[in-house]
C-alpha cells in the first residue's frame, strides 16, 4: 500500500436477505471500537482510530427492521 498521511476506511456488514427479526447483527460484547488485541504489531499500518455502530433501517416496502454494522477506521503508515 502506497500512500502518505492517513486514510479512512468504511465497512458495512449486514444482510440483504434476512430482516432484523431473523438476523439481528450487533457489535460483539457491546464494543464501540475495533478490538486490536490480535492486530499484527509488525504491520506497516497503524490503526489510529476506529468505531463500530449498529444502524437500523426501515424501508417503505416492509415493516421489519434491517440492521447493519458500520465500521470505520483510520489507518496511517508507521
């Protein structure tokens, strides 16, 4: 990876098939940041900050909730 400064990364995890009554995706153990305990310390990238948030959407077609997790983090070269 070649870049200077820091970069923002975004990941969205959820289901397009199952609603929130069948699959209620939530952050593990109520965490609001990435768990970096097993992050490889020799990686050339440093994770500067992170966040995890559950977002629940409702669509005009359906009464069911559709949750997803939005994960954001900022990386920087060491």
